[in-house]
């Protein structure tokens, strides 16, 4: 089985125009899309596209497409960068817990045909309270073949924080998802780093016992994520951060 559970920390650091930082404990499911239906038996605790304590719902991901999720990922990557995804696709995400799901970012790791190396990562970002989405397709650069990290820089396309304007770029860094997993996203304005988010996680086995154990340690995790976002926004507002309205929906999914 290639699916897993990752636990660790999410750290945010704002540098400009004022300093602000915070860190939270977190866990995320890492789902091989070919294993969704066999991960855990259908039960009161677990369900696929139905109500359960812990559930996976197709509509929570790449909702602009009616294709099967694997096909939707393949279609998106091909349309954006002209590359065929031929290997496994594994999704790092928050599942639905107690019927609620919110993912500030979900990450699709698209492997080569051998299943050994990640070729492309999709970062599917959702903002709140608007629930708009945009997917950034991050391709491994040719000179990164064989390296442990994938890096890429892209124009910001979705209004996320009300305290940042849209004239920014993101610099992405992803490690290979092994025993340790690292995601770094820097928010750049020109050559200046305005903010960075760092996700550091450790791998655990995916099974019903382990998942229920972690859920009891992090009850209502997705509700906690949403409340933390709004609480940190209040703190920034109290510090005097300039508020920028949402300019509108992104042009692409």
C-alpha cells in the first residue's frame, strides 16, 4: 500500500510590512488514487462518496471537472503543460471529518511511469470565505532530474489573504514524499519575500486504527483550520495590516 498518514507542523512567517508568525500541529491523509476503494472497508467510520465519520468525496477535488479524479488530474496537467501523467497519482489532503472538509491547499504528486520519482505536483488552493479555487501545476525542471526537491515559480492567480495584493509570485519547493515530507511556498513581490508557509511532516501507516487514533488527537481538524485562518486574520488586522478586497474569481480552475 502506498497511501499513508502524515503528521507534523505548519508554519507561517510574514516578513512585510510587519512581522507575524504562527505554527500549528497538523495531520493530512496521503491517498494513492488507485487505492481509494480498498483503503478501508465501508463502515460507520469510513466511506467513499457517502456520509461517515471519515470520508472521501470526489466533489471536494477539482470540482470544475466531471471526470474521474485520476482522469481530471491527467487532463489538467496535459492542458497546462502538455505532459502525460503515466504513473501513480497521490493526493496529500484533508479528508472529510464529521461531514466537514476545507483544504487551504491539497497537493497531487504525479509520479513517473516507474512510480519512483515525482514529475509534476498540482497545488489546488482554496480561499475562504469565497471557496474559490485555483490549481498551480508545478513541473520538475529538466535540470532537477534525480534531485530530491522540485522547485518552480509562478504568478499568483487567486486572492487568498486579504492582506496581500495580486501582484505577487509564488516560489514552490516540494520534497519527494517519503518518510519525511516538506512543502515550502514563498510569497514574493519583486525580489522581496513577503511571506512563507512551510509544511514539515512525518509518515505513518494508513489503516483504520491509526486514522481513528489521529482523528481523536486532532478532532474537527478542518474546522480548526478555518478558525485558525480567521483568528490569524484578526490578529493581523489589529496590528494594522492593510486590507485588500477580493478582485474576483480566478480565470482558470
